[in-house]
């Protein structure tokens, strides 16, 4: 009898999902969306020539992906909470992979843009649900390390995209930048299908009042609001024209209507009470602020390196890869630091590092050359890796199981909105500070001045994020103290 029991236990252990292989599948699920974003940017000139289209038309290859992934990310996170995260994640991987194949064979520009929107939807599913699965597959003591690994894979995708895209286009033509997703997508699907925990039967119901329904009105309003904001931030490349103003107004009105609809919905897409938790709400705000600053490094860096430091295109690309590489290398150690010293403490440490790097960029003299640029960038991006890992861990650790999808989606949304805002607003600040209409023709000193002013603003944004972090800790402790006193009085 004992022998049979041992055999049964051993067989069950063999069938049990492996945490290591589950994380491998989730890591590829995080790599693909970031690779899908960065690898397409380098192909825009080639695609403009291939389809005989203007830049204004081919930029929709990037915008369509961004719109789909940004506007739907919260909705798919909530849908995963209802229908099952594993089931939806598998569908998202299939959609992303199939859309990648369609991109590679698209005969017209507009079919390529439509396929990119499909890619964006699949990317939204993967980004929203990968972090949600960490709480299901990883012991609580190792959540920080797992978040650090996912952050590393996201940074690797961002860093790898331009160089890999250039090699693939030169060797095999532009379809190769989409075909490269196919083997990765198949591998992610197989690992997720075999290693991730199977969804429970029926829709999720929690003790706080979720009834498992899907908020169609809230989903539509949020998608329209986020779409209007993303378009306002991307059309015109940072200039504020009548169309941008109209879209921003539509986004404000849409946000008001969304809040009103959610307060009345029986099963809202986003429970507004979630924002009463100071850790969760501060995590969203800080994520958006820090992502805005990180995007500034990608917007300003190429102009500073080319115009002020007079580097050629190849060297600009090499130096620009240092930041994402530093973030990738810092991701796993950051996770271990979070597990050892705590998420809240490391959130502040990450913000201090990001702020210190931004401050150095705002005061460093151009006479220091490339080292004077690289050192602050490494400090900034390593601090960002630590912050992102710690912030994601702090927000996701104590979230109820049936809210993980929507909260994970909100975290990714706040990051995406920060990237969109950074590309537009920080780009506009840089152009204004450079005292020129066209930054590509600005003189070396003007570009250097523009960078200093832009990163002075970035330092102020990180300071605001630090104030938010400290304030959330105070409020959290106060709330915990009040709850303890209430329990004592109740006794």
C-alpha cells in the first residue's frame, strides 16, 4: 500500500506544473509584445518604400498596434478574470501569432495595418495576464524575483527589436520581422498550455460582490476614452492642433462618463473602490510618471547623440541600446532585492536611482562626451528596473485572485499611457527648449539645452513620484492603524 501511495505521489508530481517552465512561458509572453512594438519602428522607412506610402500613412503600422494594446488591455484583463485566464491567454497567443503571419503576407498597407491591430489585441491579452499568473504560479516569497524576470524580458524585447529588425530586413526582407514571432508564439503556447494552472469551472465570483458579468458599456467607454487620448498624443507628433484639442476634450468627457457608468454598474469593469487602497492607486500614478521619464530618454537621446556629440547612425544605435540593456541586466537582481528587503522600500530606492540619473542628465556637460551620457542613462534605467519590479510586486501581492487580471491590466495601462505621454509631451518640451521648429536641424548647443531642460522636468516628475510613494506609505500605515483600533473597539 505504501509503495502504491509513493508511486501515486511521484506520478502526481510529474504531472504537476513546473514553476520554472511556467515562468518560461510567461517570460516569452512578456517578450513578444515589447518585441512587436520595437521591431516595427526600425522597418518604417523600408515599409514606406515597399508600399509607396508616405510617412503619415506608414506610421499607422505603429499607431494601430499601440491603440489596440492600450485601449483594450484593462478589458481583456477583466475578461480573463471571468472566463479564465489560461483560456484567454492561450487565445491571445494564437491571435498574436496568426496576426504576425498575416502581417508578413499582407499585400496592401491597410491590410498590414489591420493585422497589426490584431497583433496589438493579442499583445494586450499577453501583457494583461502574464503578471496576473505570477500570483497563481509562484510562492509569495518569490514574487519579486518573478516580476524582475518579466521586467527583464520586456526590456530585452525593447532592446533587441531595433538591432534584430535591422539584421532581418537586411538579410531576408521586411516580412521576416513578423515571421520571427511565429516560432516564439508556438513555444509560448505550448508552455502555457502544459504548465499554467487550469482554469476553474464557471465564472469567477468573489466575496466583495463580483457576479462574473462583463461590463459592456464600461468597456466601450473606456476603449473610446483611451483611444481618443492615445490619438491625441500621437497625431501631430506632439504639436497641439485643433484635432488634438478635440480628441483631448473627448477623452476628458469620456473619462467622466466612464466614472459615472462604473459607479452605477452592477458588475463594473473597474471597481472604483480599488482606488481607495493607497498602495494600488499610488502604484498606478507612479508607473505612469516614471514611464513618461523613461520614454524621454528614447525621444531625446538620439538627437543629443547625433547633433551634440556628432555620432554617426551606427554609434547612436549602439549607445541607445545601453539603457535597455542595463534594465534587462538589472531585472533579476532587482527581483531578489525586492524579495529580501521588501517591495515598498525598493520602490523608493528605484525612484531615487531614476531621479538621480535624470538629474545628472540635466546638469552633465557635453564636454564629457559619450561616457557623460552613458553613466546617467545606466543609473536611470537600472533605477527604473528596480522601481518597476518593486512597484508591480507591491500592487499585485495582496490582490484578491479574481481581481488580478484587471489590476494587472491597469498596471500595464498606466505604463503604456506614460510611454504615450512621454513620446508626445516630453518630445514637445524638448523641441520647445531647443528653440527650433525642426529639431533635426537644431545646432549642438540648442539640442544640449533642450536635453538639460527636458530632464530637469523629468527630475521634477520623479520627485512627484517619490512624494506619492512616501504619501502612500503614510496613508497605508494610517489605514492599518485605524483598522486595528476598530477591531479593538469591536472586541
